[in-house]
């Protein structure tokens, strides 16, 4: 296949887009503000993508994830800030901006956005100018395993196949950056897992970076090199999936990465008062006070009654994919505490939790 530089309009003279480590960034967003009508949607967003990096964009509903994608794509005008792609200035936040078709990027939506009256082949070929468009389209459909669908129309193929066509059309221009807004949310679980692997492979083979909006925790573990979390229009955490797992900065992040809660608790002088019992905890760097505790089920250890831990009574247990998921009642706690174990639990036990996997947030924590 020919390179994208033959098929897309050239962007103006390059500007130096160097990161602190000396490596050129693929995408740089600096102090981006976005207002829609009278409402401020994004506030001072700073974001950097490295070449070939897959970054997942997550956050509560209304946090500004899709709006950020649209601003980067040129579909929403900035109030202020800057956007650069491979050092080229796309938008200076002062009214000078390249149009979406000049930005060397492609956007994939969850609705596929295919032309219903065109065949699969025609939908893809539409974005490839020149006489060789048909040949390039056939090669791309073959590469993505959907060449046999070339003469069918969107209503004649499955949802997963339509999503592949949408991805093929986006990849047809060989963009420098792929923007995806929940591309897998309309698919069933098995198909989502299959397409995750295929998307990773396609992006790596073509050396394309991607910024992907998602509400699915599995995308965090299986798609992302890095994760950026938005809340109330701001970046609240930016790190690897493991960083979010080990050090969630908000209650929402703790829940999204699999922790159970919130449980009421109080922290004072290095100790947590939880369910009427004391647990050592390094705290959160603030003053003593009440707040919310989150606990990871996989870090709850079931011990004998004579050992150290939280006194608990078993209320329910279910065998689940090679382990036992048990639900425990603790004194003074209205919700049960979940634990995972390799063997069936006893009726009474002590529960021990790794202090590093107890996440305490003061009541003032942003949700």
C-alpha cells in the first residue's frame, strides 16, 4: 500500500514538538479550553501522545471525553489552547485552525457511520482519491479479513463486520493519529475481545498512535499503553494501567479498576477505623477525618478465626471461573465485603487486607 502522505493534504511548516526526554511527540495538547454555548466543557487540558502509543481516555459521563476528541479532530473550535500533531500547529486557540480533513488523523465512532447505499468496497474506496483507489481498497480489505464482503451493503453484514469496515475506512488514509469514540461498545463480549486484539495488531503494524474513549474497564487492561482520566473537564490522572490500579486518585478510578466500595471509614494517626476495627494505613496526606474506603476483592485474604484480621461471617459463596467469590458480613457494615479464594471458605473467618490495597478518600474527594 502507498503511504498516507500521497492521499491527504499537506500540513504547513513543522514546529519543534519536543518532549522533555528529547523524543518528538505525536500529539501535543496544551492548556486547552473548550466552551459549548455558555457551558465550559474542558478546562486547561494538557495531553501528550508518543508515536505508536495507544492511550485510553476514561472518566465519568459528562467529563468531556468525546468533546476532547472532537476538539482534536477539528470538529469543535477551541476557546484557547494549542494542538500540535508531529510538531505541526493544528489550532492556536485564537481562530487559526486547520480544517478536519487537513489534520492527518481519522475518527471512528461507535455507530460505524457507513453509507447505507454503498457497498463495503465503495465505503472504503470513497476516502482514497486517485485511480489506484480500488486496488488499495482491495488490499486493505484483504489485510483486515473482510475481502469477501466487498460487494455487500452495510445492512447485509453483522455489527462486528460493519465495525471492521469503519476501521478499514479510517485506516485507508493511513492517518498519523486514530481517534476512536467507544468503537467497541455496541458489540457483544466475545466480539469485543477479538476486535481489541485486532485493533492492537493493526495499529502496531502500521505504526499509528491512537486516542480511544471508553467506558469498558477491559479496554484499560487489554488495549491501553497509557490511561488519561478526565473529571469535570480536567485531567485528574495520567499513567499506566498499573499506576491506576496501584494508586487511584479518585473514588471513581478505584471503582473503575475493580475495587469494591465505598465503605464508610475514619482515618486518624495512621489507623483506619473500619467496621469497628482498626487497620494500619499510610493515609492520604490530609488531616484526620471521615471518608470512604475501597478494597480490592483479590487482595482480601481469608484467615482462621484465631488469626489477625476483621471478624466476618459468610453470607454467600459462588464458584466463578476457577475460584470462589465469597460475600462476608462485618459488624456495623451494611454492605458485604467480597473476597476471592482458591478453596471454599468457612462459615466464620478473619479477613486480612493488604494495607497498600486499601484506598481511603476523604469525604471532600471529587467524584
